[in-house]
């Protein structure tokens, strides 16, 4: 399945507790249809080295909409001049 949202895109949350927040896509799991958005669905986790840490949780793909796509880098093959 081809998804419209990719890593680095800016999206807006349209459902759930963080409705209306905008952020960058940090991670995309295409098999489970989950996304991790910067600043949305903050969860408190315990890390042995750092202690209590707040991190972004995974959110369902259907709860976000694309605001602006990341700038795509065009790569073209350069032809080497041979003499």
C-alpha cells in the first residue's frame, strides 16, 4: 500500500486528544499504519539511565492529515563526458 504521508512531512492531527496540533512526522510504520508526530501524544517513559522521560507515542495514520510535504530532492544521473 502506498501512503501519502512520508517521514519529514508536516501533518495536522484531526482526531483524538491532540486535535489541532501540527508537527513533523518523525517515524512512519507502514505495516501497522502508525505515525509518530513531533509534540503530539506525549507519553512518560522510564529509562534506567535518564529516569523519567517524555516521548512522542505512535498515533493511527487515519487521525492525521497532510499539511505540507517535505521538499523532495531530485536526483539525476549526470552523463560523463568521454573523449
